[in-house]
C-alpha cells in the first residue's frame, strides 16, 4: 500500500465501519462494496478483521459487476438493495471517498433476467414452437394475399374476354380454396398444438414451482401465507402460459400483417400510404405512455387477488371457530374490506385499459378516415383510381386488425408478465437449509446426539433463543425437556433435523455434524410426533403409509397395532380404507394422534422427537397415546417436550430450560429433591 494513503485509509476505514454499523447491523440493509481500485482491497481486508460480520453481508466484486451484485443480494437479502460505490482516491486528494446510497433500477435489472428465464421455457418445445410460428406466418400470408387477388380481379380480370375471364376465375377459385384450406389448418394447429405447448409449459412451471416450495426452509413458511402461494401456483401460471402461447403468435401475425400491408400499400400509392401511417407515431407515443401505468395497475391486481385468496383460505380453514363464536358477520365485513380493495385495484386497471383501448381504437379508425379523405382528393385530381382506393381500404382492414390484436395482447402481456414476475419472486428465494457441497449420507445411525456450544436466534429477532447449549445424549436415552413457553424447547429439537440451522456451535449425530450430512438421510433417521397432527386428505391406510411409502398392507397394519390404533380403525365400516376428510376432520384428537404414531412406527427411526404429543388430549386418550409413545420409544434416542410433567416422570434425564439455558438436569426424583425450578413447575401443575 502506498504510504501516502495511510491517513486517508484510516479515515476511510472509520467511515466504512460506521456505515456498516448503521446500515447493516442496525437497519439490516446489505451493503455491496464494488471494488473498483486495487488499493481498496487492503482497506476491505482490514475492515473485515475489525468488524464482526458474516461473509454474506459484504460482497467484494470486480468493477462492472453491478447487475450480478444486485441479483446475488436479492437472493440473499430479499429486500431493498443499497450499493456503495468506492471511488478512486488520487495521491494527495483529500476526497478519499465519494459515496452515495441509491436504489438501482430494480425493474430493469429484474426484467432482463425475467425475459431470459421466460424464453428458456420454450427450449424443450422448439420444434412445436417453430411449427406454430410457421403456421402463424402462413395465416398472415393468406390474409395479405386475398386483397391482392381482389385488386387483380377488379382492375384487370373484368376487362378480359368472358371465356378467358371464367377460365382464370376457375383457377383463382381453386387457388383461393387451397389458401383457405391452408389457413384453416394453420388456425387449427395454432389453436390445438399451440395450446398444448402452452399447457406443457404451464405443467413444467407448476412442477418447478411446487418442487421449489418443497425445498424452502421453515423460515420461509414462518412468514408465507398459503392463500397467496396458491394464487401463484394457479391463477398466475395460467396467465403466464396464455402469454407464452399467444404472445409470439400474436406478435408475428401482427408484425407480418402490418409490415406486409405497409409494403403493399406503398406500392399501390405512396400518398395514400403516407395518409395512413401519419397517425402511427402519435398512436405509439400514446400507447407507450399508458403502458407503464397499466403494468403497475395489473401488478396491484395480483397483490389484491392473492390477499383475497389468503383471506378465503384462512376463513374456510377456521370455519368451525368462526361459527363457534358466531362471527360470520365480522368475517363478512373483513372480506368486504378486502374485496373492496380488489375492486378498487380492478377499477384502476380497467380505467387505464379502457383509456388505452379507446385511444388506440380512435387512432385505427382515424387511419381509415384519413385514407378515405385523402383518396377522395386524389381521385378528384386523377392521381389514384377507384379500384386502387378499394384495394387500399381492404388492406387498411388487414393493417388495423393486427393493431387491435396488439391492443388486446397488451392486457394479456400485463397479466402474464406480472404473473411471471410473481413466479420468479418465489423461484429466486434460495432455501436457507441446503446440503453442503461435501455432504455425505448418514448411515447406520445409533442415535448419539451432542450439542456443542449451540446458539440460535431467528433472523428477525435480535435476542438469542438458545445460548451456548452443551448436551450429550447417549444412544437409546430417554430425554425430557420442560420449561416455560418461549424457553426454546421446540427450537432445540427443531435444530436436530435441521429445520433451522444453528447460528453458533454445532450438533452432531453419531459424531457427525448435521450440516455435513445430506438432509434426506438425516431426516430419514428422525421421527416426529407433534401436538398439532397433520393428516392428509385420503384414507387411513394412505396416511399411515406416509411414514414408509413402499410399505405393504401387512406392515401398515402391524404399525397401527403397535400404536393402539388397529381396534378403532376396524370399527369403521371401511376399515383402513376409510376416508378421513380434510385434515382428518372425521377423527377425534386421540385417534389422529395414534395414526401419527403409527406413521412413525412404520418409519422406524433410531431418533424420536415428541413435541407435547399428549397435551391436547383428554385423560383417557392421553393414557392410550402415552402407552403407544412409550412402546415406540423403546431402544430409541428419544426427546420428549412436555407441559404435563406426569408424562415424563419415567424419563432417564429431565432438562429444565429457561431463558438462560439449561437451568437443571436430572431424574424426576432428583429434581424434586433439589427444590429448584422443576419442583416449582411440578407443584404449579399439581
């Protein structure tokens, strides 16, 4: 480093450190440092040593990589992007740092990437797409040819001898029928195979989106709203594929017709062509001015319809709660408020769309008016014939129809493209929990689990839920966790299957860091029974078999017997083939819980997690379920989270968690004798 820069670098380091403290640490905004000049590398290196930040907060990039910086930052932070430019500091120049914070043209950068991605979906269907474009071209050619035939007949053929005229009309008729047959098949291909191509692309995108949603981590679903996600999987994708199918064909049909008509009209009469096309520049300026407003309006439509879907899904899922509180009127009022917002957004978009269509409609009609007036003047001066004017007017129809098509296409484009933007918003979210590049499969699991200085905090929470937890759990141990709500019991157990990643320390299964093994192999060896049991729509058999998709019927029945579920299942008329309804609505709480236990029995994992599995049950159901749980826990490493302390009295070791960490540990008798936190919790409940 040049020594003359040393004082400047000291001040620069101070400024950068202060900015990071303000924007990154306090406000949570990422700063991207565009490394334009080599001497800043030393500054940045020095800064990194003095500021305790994770590597993802600062991106050191070469000059000219602003777009890549933006895309990378969006994927990691998914919020407002702030770029900090470091500018050259010449020797002796006191202007060490010329800095400013700005929000880049997000729409432009995003549009470039979205268009590339959208086009990529045509790749598997290139042959069909090429054929679709070919037939669209042929259809446009037919539309351009027929007025020429009319002109030939009216200007030349009618002046020939009757016999010659009839002979040529016969040949022209055959040619026209061939053209009509060709146009008919072209339209059939576009309407049939073109739509199938669009449906296949919709299939691909829906599969891609659904697969991506399966990969996203718990942290995403902590904030996500199911109704809004459903809107993106259904309505948005339909509009996207309508655009992908109709968009190219509408463009090629319209462009060919407009260009073809333009060339032909110029050859017929240049003055009439000038009268026709004089309107176009004004029309394009008008269309461009309204297009941006329409796009924003349609984006707002998408947001509002997603909110309504979310509201409907939330209401219908909780309809029994609504009715139990007799709050139908309140729900109707809430929905009316959301519906009013959607209607207002629709009105706004239709205002712009109506203005757009009306304006373009006036301009297209004005083209015809100009041609008629100009044609009348030119006929009066002997500069154009009546036949040419008739042909010209026919071509004006060919010319204006595609303009109207493009007007309709504008609405389709706004719907489809805004839908694709929403689609890409989800696809650009990277799963926080992924396999490491060097991850290996976890095999022959015994069940020894170690927590080494484990700390954890949720990304939007400044306070740590867990702080430097150390815990050794031998294989086959029965470990219970108790404590007040918010102490971190569920969080601690959620870290074992990597539903969340530790923010400090590590967790080992059989001595292997869980971040160094594949997610599937890790979770294959862990079974969970939760308080809030989720059963899928379908039969009892299908829900139990979910624990092992290739299980035989005999294995499913054996698992149900182990879970004390076989008896009540056989009491149903259809037995294991009984449809349990949405979320198992036809079953009691205890029955649902036993099915979830049967599912874990079938999975047969070496590690178990029971998360308050009996807290919502009545005494009789609790007794039966507890018996099933104890049977399941034999010879397995088991974690039990419980509020009812009677259910964990037989645990080999009980951990008492508080906000400060593990406050106490020991057997039930040892902890009672100690007279500490556990003893107070026990007497609080009994």
